[in-house]
C-alpha cells in the first residue's frame, strides 16, 4: 500500500523545481530532479543539467557521498532508468549501491525501454518504492517527453494572444503586440521549454520577429525556428535567418513536417500563430495543448485576423492570470465528427 505524507509532497515539489532548471537543455531526455532525505531533512540534491550529462539521481548521490552522508529516502519525479542503450550508465544500480531504503517516484517512465522495469529492479533489491506522489504534476512537467517517446511525434502547444473580441492584431496587416510584460516574460519561458517555435509565413513577413528565447538573468538557449512557407515568400534577409540557432523552412504538409521534426529529436513544438496556421493545426487535429492569452483590449478592425474558435473540445482546462492578461490553458480532445460536419463548422472562420 502506498503511504504518502505531506512531507512526501513537499520533497516531490522540490524535485520539480530542480528538474525545471534543466528546461531546454536536456531534450530529448525528460526533465528530472532528485532529493535525498535523511531524518526528515534534505541532505543532497541533483538535477539533469544537460543532454548526455549525469542524471539527477547520480548527481544527488555524488553530493551525499562528498558530504559523507548515507542516504535514507530518495525522491525523484520520474522512475529511474535501468536500460543501457543510451549515453549514460543506468541509475538503478547506483541507487541500490548508495544504500537508499525508500524511493519515492512521481511517475512511471513512459519510455517503453523503462516502463516499470526500474521500479521492479529497485523492489527486487529490497528497496521500498512508492509511485505516484503528485503524479498529475509529474506528468504535466514531462508531457512533451511522454508524447514524443511513445509516438515519435512532437507534442504541439498552440499559443496565441487575443483581444477581447478574439483578434490576433489590433489592425489587419500590422504587428501584434498587446500582451502584458508578464505575459511576454512567460512566452520566453515557453520558448526555453520547447524544442521548436513555429510561425506562418505571413507573420514572418509582417512581424519580422527574432524568435529567440530571451530570459532576464537566466541562461537561455534558442529553440529551432520553424517557418511554414509553401510559396517561398520569406526572404533570406528575414531576421530569423540571422539569429543564433537553426531555422527550418517547410513547404510540406504540417503532419509531414511534424514527423520529420520528431525524427530529428524535436520532442515539442510551440506554434505561435498566426490565425491561418493555427486554423490548419487545429483542423488537422495536430494540437495537444492550447494557450490563449486574453488581453483587455478590443481590435476595432473587423478584418483583423481572428482566432479560429470552433470545433474544439477540451479534455481539461484552467485559467492563470499574468499581469493584466488571463491565460486560458486547455488540453484538446477534438470531437469525432464527419468530414462534412467538420468542414461546415469551420466555414466563416478567418
Ligand atoms: N496575437 C498573436 O498571438 C499572434 C501570433 C502570431 C502572429 N500574429 C499576427 O497574425 C498576423 C498574421 O496571421 P495570418 O493568419 O494572416 O497568417 P499566418 O498564419 O502567420 O501565416 C499564414 C501563411 O502561412 C503559410 N502556410 C504554410 N503552410 C500552411 C498551412 N498548412 N496552413 C496555413 N498556412 C500555411 C501560408 O502561406 P503559403 O501559402 O505561402 O505557404 C499562409 O498564407 C500578423 O499580423 C501577426 O502580427 C499574432
């Protein structure tokens, strides 16, 4: 039987904080954090810092050893690895050697090469293992990894900012830019978290954005920039081609582009718009998660591109407030309708 205390949740939340420090640097590995607890206090911590580098558990064990402390309980947001077909040696034998008596795990590793084997190996060694402490939060933390490792296709987050009347710009043909500073800062956190950012050609032509991750006072790395441009209208002089990092231009279907990105190890794509590209992603049922930033402004231009609402069903959703904006966050479970019904429901959408 699983015995979970509020202490377990406290230590598990700390593993999440540690894991997030690796955001953007560990892909296509999952984010992982680990704390070692003795007599109710944290004595060592570790996290997966970069792809190919030491795993969270190994860093924490090393820290505990350097302080000549024996481990008691270990908390990890994800099941420890046991497979050998990867860059680093498996963690399970190290955990057993470290003399840990109890391991608390946030979630099972969905990687078919692990999928419970790490937990079983620990139990066989006589270690008590409790699985599923803050499981929902653990799953959300590594939702992009879970999709990619199971399907080979990237997790897609569609993120757009809209006015109260659903417009993406205040006036047709102009650059958008009406979100609060807090929302902008969060967009850069998302860009750090996601492996790729995607934009439609029209947005590149109008906005000429940098599409880089810029976080105040924190290490950042640029995601792969992806432009959808079937008619080859985006010129090499566009800013996206002159920023550090890779820029890819696709003229294929969105599904084919996602397959290719998944094959290249891109496990998550942040689609930032505009309206036409958003519509195609939604229509192709290619969106896993939607974020709509609602700002307290009105467009005053009926021809401004509008968010393609319609034909969306959310499996779960919530609101978050950032500065003056409300962020709607939902997971998509699209309705199963006939093609004719679907086409009808899209008519009239910009
Ligand atoms: N508020 C926000 O969050 C936000 C975010 C981004 C942009 N914007 C604003 O949105 C405006 C532009 O939006 P938009 O709707 O006019 O254009 P868009 O979605 O940015 O780009 C549309 C273009 O993308 C290309 N494309 C390639 N593959 C596509 C596919 N499968 N489906 C659809 N398009 C595909 C098409 O050109 P080809 O046929 O040549 O391929 C199409 O014309 C700008 O004013 C920008 O400032 C707002």
